[in-house]
C-alpha cells in the first residue's frame, strides 16, 4: 500500500452475568502491506465487560514474529522485511477476560515496486519542529524516504524514547531510515556499547523505522578502531529483527595532478 491503512476490529468478551447481551465481532477485514516497515493500526472495541484488555496475535502467535510480521500491544502491525508464504496473514485480538471471544482481520503483504531507487532527504534531528517536518515530507508527490540521525547521548540524553513520537509521526508520511551511530560518533562507542545502543533503538523504534543505516562513511579515517566489528554488530541485530539495512561510504574527489 502506498498510504497508511487503518482497520478496526470490534470484538470482546462478555461477563457471565451478561451473557444474554450480544457482542459485536467483525472479522475478515482486509488491507494490504508492503514489506519492511510499513505499518497499520488496529483497534479493538470491547463491549459488555469492564476488562477491555486484549492479546494481539499474528497467525496465532502472540505479538507475531519476524516471518509473518509483528504487532505491538497497542495494535500497531509492522510487515516483515520479505513477503511471507502465504502472503496473507491474520491479525487477531483475543479477549483477556474471555479467550473464547476474538476478532480477526487479514493483511496481505505485497512486494514493493521493482526499483532500486529511494527518493529521500535527510533530517539532522527529527525532534526539532517535527510537525513542520511531517508537513513538508507529506507535500512530496511520491512517498519519500527520510533519513534521520540519532545523536549520541550526552549526560544520558537523548535516548531512543526521546525520538519515539517524532519518528512515529514521520513514518505515517514517509519511510524512515534511522542512523543509530553517525560516523562522527563511532569512535566514542566500544563494541559492547554499540550492541547495547542498537538493541535499544530497534526495540523502541523498530516498528516505525523501515531501514537501519548500520554505518555511514565507514571508510573514513576518523571512525576509530573496530569499525567493521561495530558495523557487523548492528547488521546482526537488524537482521535478527527482520529489518532492512543500508551502508554508506565516504568519497572524496582525488587531487588533480599538478599542471605545468
């Protein structure tokens, strides 16, 4: 799909004392997704019971997985990085109060257009004037990729959670490419710190970031030690989470030979 689809599932349990009242349950609602980070919001309306909590499942797996896509406790479904087989998955909300009550919707994962081009821009800080950034990215005639840099913490901030609201808003209008460690900050991190950082950011922002840039300007001479190991750590974490990755190199025009 080219834009965010919102689908509603209505379902819930009833208390035993209220069993004569009918519940509303709507199933077989369909929408389409493309792999690698596009998401859809699902909503469950629970009736006739004080406990409105539900457990979200994808193909019967609570929370889903990397093969069929994942769904958050808030009902936000993120497609897997590749089209599963079969390509249609079922998202289900199961009542906590009465597990026999549920509502389901089907999501079809479709392959993206056969192009190697990403139309993109970079924002240095997604948290600054976020509303204006969202408006600007929405004004493009095609869906863009917006690359955002996650700054290294100074005195404990920013943390991944500081970017959550802005990245979520941007992801509704564009595909987000996230850079967890800029080349200028690579030398500040040990390999252990890199592992901790990428785990934190994927856990917090993974459902909204389509592509993880696991290194930029990685052949620059200012990145310090163990650059390849650090890049591999980030790649392994992104791959384990079923995410797409990108790697960029540094290029500078060679000096021109002296002329006589």
